[in-house]
C-alpha cells in the first residue's frame, strides 16, 4: 500500500525534476521473476527505476540506510522498510550470502529485483567492475537479467551533493540476458565472474560509460590515499 502511494507522490516530482526519457521499458517482462541490473551514479537511481516501471521493484539497499542513529536514521529505516527494500551487509562474504538469500525469496515469489552490481555509487561517473552476487542470484533463481543504463543522474546528483540539479535523465533498458546455459554451475567462481562481466558489458554498451576493471570502493580508496600523500 505504501509503495504505490509513494509512486503516486514521487512520480510527478521526478518527472518535473529530471524529465526522464525511457527507452526499451517493454523489454522488462510484465510477469515472472526478473533481475534488473544497472549502473549506479546517484542516490536517486533506485527511485527513478522504481517509478518508471509498472511492476513493483524491490532493491538491495546498503545496511547503513537501516542502522543510522537518531530520529533521522529511524525515519530513513522506516521509509526503506515500507518500500520493501532489502538491507545488504557489505562487511564480508557471509553477510552478502544472507542478502542473496533474501533476494532469492523475492525472485522465488515471481518478483522483480533491482541490483546495482558495482555495490556503491560511482564517485567519478565511470562504470566499475561488478560484484558476483548478481550472477549468483541469476544462476540460482534462473531469472533473466535485464541490463539498465541510467544516464544523467551523475550530473544531477553525484555522490556528496545533497540536492539534485534539474538535469534531463535517460533510462535505457537492454534485451534480457539468459544464463540458463550455466545451470548447476552457480558455485563455480569462474562462471560467476564470466556472468557478471557479461552483465556489466551489456550495461556499458547501453550507458557508453568508460569502464574500469576495478571495484569502485578500491578505486576510490586508492585515489583518496594518493591525494592524502600528495
């Protein structure tokens, strides 16, 4: 109930602010389990995707949104829970498995799941190496993966900017990717890496971003260390 009320309120606001152009939304199946895997450049990405599609979309959200202290933290946690978002503990592999299990429950229920394989927002607008959790979910569930490019949100609201600029945004959906040829191989690391790279390549073709074969967190940490040492 809250989810659809939220859509009614947010949709006109986002349309006014970003004037989003949508390409290929018909490539998203109208029913059945599906994973939408996109690039991540701004806090607003998940909301734009959520109001663009007719289907209810559940996202994996970083655990910090659910554990921040104070009144604002509790309000944020309540907001994300009401939207049905799944908290992700990014502290290690065992914690990530719990998030994957929760995501699989969404897919087992024929739901639509939104994932940002980079694991965090890009700090410089480039596309970074994807984490293999998206591949594990695709292979274990058998769900198709629809690649998504969100273009313009980095210019509108890069990481660290509190209020977005009024900038046109494009959401571009690619053809669904079928990974049934890897059935039964969901525990093989090389297969998970290959599937993830294929997904990220499809996203890059749609977004036309420069691709960096390094995890976003590692790249940002290295840049911050270099700046501190300079």
